C-alpha cells in the first residue's frame, strides 16, 4: 500500500492558513476606517478653524456683508472756490464705474486673459487647481485661481497685514 502520511515537503507547499489572511484584511480595514474617520473630522473641523482664524494661520475672512457691499477707498479731491480741481489725496486712486458704463469688450478681454473656462465652472476651476498643484510639485510658480477667487484678494481690504496671517506679503 501507498504511504498515506504527508511528507514535510508536501506540508510546506500547501496553501497559507486563512487566519493570517483574515488578520491582514482586518488590519487594513481598521486602518481604512481610521483614515476615513480622520478625513471626516478634518472636513467638519476645518471650517471652524478658518472662521475663528485658528493661530492666525488663515487670515481674516470677510463677512457676507463685506462681500456684497465692499468699501472702496476713493480719492479726496480739493477744489478752488470757482470749482477748479487743485489736487487729489489718496492711498489708492480708485473711481467706481458702473457695469453698464463698461465696454462689453473689456469684460470679454478680462475673461479671456484671466479665466478661459469662466462660464464652464461655478467659481472654482478644478482643472486649474489640480494643474497648479501639479506645477507646484514640479517647482513651477503657477496658480489655479479664477476671477471668482482672485476678486476678493484684489478688491476687498481685510484690515491690514496683521490679520492676514504669517505667510502674507501684502495686505490680503
């Protein structure tokens, strides 16, 4: 009769025990849930950190009223008694112009030069943001901002460089 006892060589070449696979799967699943939980907590806590300007990292966020009705510094004008302009005093020489008085070509030129996909996104151009992120990984200086995200930085003042955070180089 044939020898029915397994040899040492045949026992070592068999399948691995399922307990090791289950333990590995349990460990990977546990880490995935921990990572998912951390992402959810960060997603919920981040807006609170930004709104409270946690450790002055984010800069002062404008209120909805500031965004809807921005304060524009206009130049002070000095006139003679007969109405002749002598001079202007200003930090920023801005003169508000209503949209109805602007040429449609000016608006088209702004959109063409600043944000080619302006009419294709809702304010955040994910393609440009990801492209800017990829460019920064390669060491290139390229942004991914749109007209919608650049407008507050150039038009609205937020109270000086002290509120802008430690990395700010300008007033915003």
